[in-house]
C-alpha cells in the first residue's frame, strides 16, 4: 500500500514538471496581481495556453497518438493535472471537450469526423460544449424533446432547447442529443449530432445563477440545418452514444478529486484565525465531522486511481463522493459564515461565491436523489422504482403526461 | 499509487472470516445478555491458532511483524460477526512493548498467545488539553493518568478498559515527574484490581482497573510511541465498527429486496433506498479512512493522529446510522429480541463511548487541523 509513483510515473512527472517550470511564465494569470479581467481576453489567452499544453503533450494525455494524444493511461493524466495545479497555472479551457466529448467521437465518430474535429478540439482552436440537458430532461435525460427531422436529401432540421450548457457562449461546436423518432420507446428514438454553434437559428443566452454570474447558458435551436454527416454513432443510437459520454464524465470527475478546492485544510484555515471559534466545542465538532468526510473523499479518490490503473472503470458508486463533497462543502460554508459573520457573504470574501454556487452544484450531473436511486439499484441491487415509461412510444408518453397535468 | 489489498491481505481477511464462521458469535451475544458473559465462546484459542496475537510483534520476538492495516482487516472481520476477540486490548499493548527494549521479556508469550495483554487507554495531549488523560468512570471531564512513583510503583485508576478482565499483562501510560512513561503490570501484582463491568453490549469485556502502589516494569517506549498506541486503538475500533456496518447493510438490503408492501418490494421505495445508500456512503467513507490510517501509520506517521481520528469519527457515526437503519428497514421486528439488529445497535452505542468516544475523535480531527493551520 503506497501513494508513491512507480519509476516510470516518477520519470513522467519530472518531465511534465520540467516543461511547466520552463513555460509557466507564458500561462494566463487569472487570479491576484495582473489578473486578466476581460472575458474575451481570458478566453483567448486560455485557448492559446491550451494549444501550448497540447503541443507539449499535456492535454489529451489518454487520447490515442493518431489523434494528437499520448496514448498514456489515466494515472499519467492525473500526474499531469497534479503538476499543473502545483505550478499554479490554469489547466485546459475545454476540459469538457477533451475529457468527455472527444473520447465519445473517438469511440463512435466516423473517420471524417475524427480527422476534422479532434485536432482543433485538442489544441483549443475550436471549443466544444455538451448539449444534453433540457428544461424537462435532466436527471431523466432520455426524455429529451429537442427534435431533429431528416429531410428528403438526407440532411436534418433541428428545433428545441438545451440548458446548463457550459462554454456555449464561445463554443464552435456542440455535441447534441436529439429525438429523431417519437414512435418508439424513449431510449430508442434518439440520435447524437455535431452542431456548429454559428449555424443560423442557434441562439445562446447566459443563465445567471445565485452568485449573479452566468456560468451556464440556455441554447435555442430554431429550424437549424445540419448536414447528413453530422450524425455521431448512427441514427437511433443516441442513448448508447450518450452513455459513453457519461462514462467519461465519471472518469473525469474521478480524476479531478478535490480539484474544486473543497478540502479540509482550507476550511480549517478559515476558522483557525478566530480564537473564540477554535475553542468553541460546537464549531470544533462541526469542523471535525466535515473534515473527516472530506479526508475520506481524498482517499476514495486514491482508491479510484488504483482501480483505474488496473484498467477498471469507475461505476455509479463514484457519485457518492460527489454527494459527500457537495454536502460537506455546504456545511463548511455555513459554518464559516457562522464564524465570520456577514463578512463571509461579502462579494469580495473567499466564501460568498462558494456559498452561492453549491445549491446548484447539488443537482449538477444528476440530482442527489437520482444519484441515490441509481446507486441503490446498480450497486446495492435494490429493486427499481416502478416505471410508467417502459416500452411506451415517446409520443404516447407525452400525451399521457399532458392528460395527467 | 497502490491503495488496494494485496493478495496476502485478501487471504488474511478470508482466513479470518472462515475461522470466525465456526462460532455462533451473534447468537452467543444474545444469550450472554440474558445470562452473563461466561456464555460467550472463548475465541482466544482460535485467535492464537490463526496467529493474531503476534500480528504486530516483530519476527525476532515470535510475531508475524505485520502492519497495522493487516490488524485492521482482522478487526473488521470480528466486527462483522460481533466476535469478542480481545485484540482491541491486546494489540496496542504489544505495540507499546515492542517499541522499546525494556518490555522485550514479555513479548514472546504474548506473541504466541500463551499470555494475553490489555492496553490501558491513555489519550495524548491535544490542542486545547495539555495533559495526558484517560476515560473517566462517569461524566465529561477527562481523568488523570495513574502516577508512577520514584520506586517504580503505579497508583491510579483507569475506567472502561477493553479486554482487561482475565488479561495476564496490563500495559499503560503513567505520569512520572510530569512526563508520560510506559509501564506494564502483571496479573496478581500487589494492589492491582480489575473489576469486570458489562454495559449494554455483552460482547465487550470491560474492566475498571485500580492500581495501588502496584509494582510495575517501567518501559522505555518514547512519548510518540505511547501516543501512537492511542491512535492505533482508534484505528482498530474504527475497523471493527466498519465491519459491523457491512453486516448491518447486507442484512438490511437483503430484507428490503424480499419484503413487500403495497405490491412492491420495500427496497424500491426511495425513502428506503436512500436510507440504505446513505449507509453505503458512510461505509465507503469509513473504508477510505481505514486505508488512510493504515497507510499513514508507516507512510506518513505525522498524519496518523489525524487519519486514525477521522476514521474513528466517521466509523462511529456510520455504525450508529447503519444500526438504526437496520432496525427501521425491518420495521417493528427489527427492534425485538428475536432479531440480530438490536445486537448491532447495542454494539454501536457502547463502541461510540469507549476509548475517548467517537465525538472525542471528531474533536481531535478539528484540533489537528486547527493546530496545523496555525503554524
């Protein structure tokens, strides 16, 4: 049992660290003195930085060499992430594209799609977004209503709305899950498409959250024309293709660990400066409970890495770590605000943003309730909820829902 | 990066499970509640045969020289079936004796299991508490450790000592000239009294230990080694608790699959399913912290207090939650004498109050982190 690098991993780490030491001066500054403030400048600088990382082999580490990657394993990706964090430089801008959407195209795309899209994605020349969730299809993703209709010439017309779309405001392309057949049960009638975000009929609108910032977007599609070659993974196979993306999402989260900065050391430091708080039994008890669970997640992450190193893919139980992190951070924000008072809620404090961000994060990647359903059924083997949508054509399901309302 | 069980560790765990399966430990726990603790099977011969007494003693002294994590695996198996194998007392005692040379003479019979030791739990100073302390017989105030006189005799009182009744050697920490010092006293020594006490959980043999001018072997273990024994005991009871959580979850899940109400298996209801996934979440966190503690003991000794305390804190809460969920999933029958659930519940309530208590460990986690943040 150890947390050490093997000799090969150590050599790889040294190589990554050496490159970062030499090149970190050219990384964009996002915090502190001299930080960029203009949104467009930040995006431009981060795209350029992603290009440099890609050329150095520090982006898409697990991608096959033929698509510009390094054909290395997840552990090397983690080493890379750790060294980037250690160098205090930003990682790649398009983590969603490179981490989840690119691997989906590699798994299900045509040769033409791979040749056309993967290189510019990896280098940050074209940023991607994930167009899966809809206002009425989040946890129940297979309920998507965005509709693609095939034309006589084989091309498609797309109409509908997506939501929670990170990076849509500057993305070049999106990977979109649409309904293409409403007369079959809902998991069967879907197809995955590549959508150019500058196509006519695509409208992106920022969605402001509790913090006041717009990290997500709503994206509207009004009779958008798509080429026949925009289909990824075959017509009617959209669900299977989407599951690949979601599997890579779990891997990405598994590799990310405590990347969001929700860790026990940082939370303890916020309290340690207050002499009364550090002697208060209730504050100490709360901190001890929160910190213990967050420490557990760190080691759950190491266990996941060990499994990844052995070629095992994280299952749905990985969602439990997310539940622990989010709820732990919510409790920590609450405790820190109790200790610091209203100043913790000042716009400039370290905590106001976190406190505002977490209620939404609770539902990100599936609500806590749906995660617990999935884990209960797939990990514990408990019987599923009775479902009213099994085997029923999507169109009939929709009319049933209408009648019930 | 390797945070998985080795083949040898898997074998050790399976062998422990097999050895324990030869005894009806859960049934015995129930019987002992109605009669007395003599109804419990004597598991020490089995433990001796399996080599557990010498787990943490090096080969030079006849032990297996294994790691703390290996011992934790064995305790986890004991916890699964509520087996009262007196390792919680024995293993930290052998760790103290093995960390110096003054206790060498005692080690060989303890390694073979010919003799059995018990550890008198002594909590090292913390961020707010400057003294070494031990559990009080009653109440919240921590108690003073026994005093070691200039003549090498020990005088004092230590309450709720796991596995003390019937132990051949008691190993503890006393205060001599203001500093902690390890000592060992043998059964039958003058002024030594061990009063057997049973509280709520029949599987635990506890003793109130009184020493009155008792002659002792003064040990040369360092203060760090003496402190480490406390955290070792925390890690062991954490591992044992997580084993009990595993059983509580398995039994509750099995019942939730077979029991039907309103035409559905109750496990299909979200209220039941979410409660059981919460047990799994706490179990998984506890397991990860066992790895942390097991790794830190050798891999990063400075973190061992934090790791072992965090493991204790999470596992204590997990066991309480799991035992309550086990009862509620079964409905009324889960709260009756017929069922095993009350035995796990009793285990949970007592375990959480021994060895400084799991909330003491929670406070220790905060203290370690706050002290670290201040420097």
